[in-house]
């Protein structure tokens, strides 16, 4: 088992050297690994700290380009550079493009802006007038889920205890101990510094009180 899994077992009181329940096999560690993978995915989404850079050759009169990664999952674009002229493209959306020019698909020239469509399509406007330009796309990605303890864990050291607390909290929740699960979940959000996303006070419903007219 890897370091994160060892910390989880030690925290829940399981002997990581000779475990009784979570034996060091793929099936035996499935629950712990699923929880750690869920934690890594959420941490990557919230923090946006796992990034990749991709170079895309532009094609003449081509507006749409697919982000195709051999590994990891594309999340969102952080910035796009037109490398030949060293210019950052402005981020827009389809609504803006349609308002700007209902016939924007007919525009060609040097690209000035981009928008993200769906989960993996990048739209460039105007369409390149030539196929000599290159785009440098910087993006946030979600790491692939690991399956073996020898797989690389794509997580910063500063967030490893957050992932451990997340997995420990899910363990106690699966055992029906909500109080202990909430305690570890609180530690998880504290390690991430996202307490504002999980307010401690319950939301209060507000009602509008009106005075009824007396019956006639």
C-alpha cells in the first residue's frame, strides 16, 4: 500500500502492517482507494492545482479544436496564447460571439478570442486565415484514478492530509458513525482552507408575513 493508504489505516485504528479488514490487495483496499481517488479529484477541482500545457497547430478556416489528452481528464482552460505573435486570447462564450456577429463563423483572420464548448472543445475566433499559427493552451486537468499502490499519486504534499481525512470520514460514514465522519470532514475542509464553502450554521428559511383582511 502507498503512504496515503497507510495513513488512512493508521487513523481508523487498523494495523497497516498486518491489517485485518483492509488487506493489501486490489479488492481489499477498494473502499480506501475509491475514497482517496474521490478526494484527489475534488481537491483538483477546488484548487485547480494540477495543470498541463498543450500545443495545438491551427488549421486554415477551422474554428473548433478538440482537447484530446492521453492521460488525465480535461477540466477547464486557464489561458490561451497565440504563439506566433505572443498574444493572449480573450475568453468569451457563444452568447457573446452571437451578439458580436450572428455570422461569426464566417470571420477569418488572426485569432483574438476563444471559448470552451462542452467538456473538450475549444472554439477559436476568428478562424485562422492560414495554417501557420500555433496555440499554447494552459489547462486544469483532473488526474487519472490510481488502481495500484505502485501507481503515481498526482497530489501535492500539502494536500495529502486533506485526502486522508476525506477517506477516513467516508470510512466512518460507511460504518454509520456520522459524528466521527463529520469530525474528519471538518478537518478535510480545514486542510483545504475552504470553510466558506461549508458554513457551520444551518441555513434559515425566511418567510414573508402578511396581514389578512378581516372577513366581511
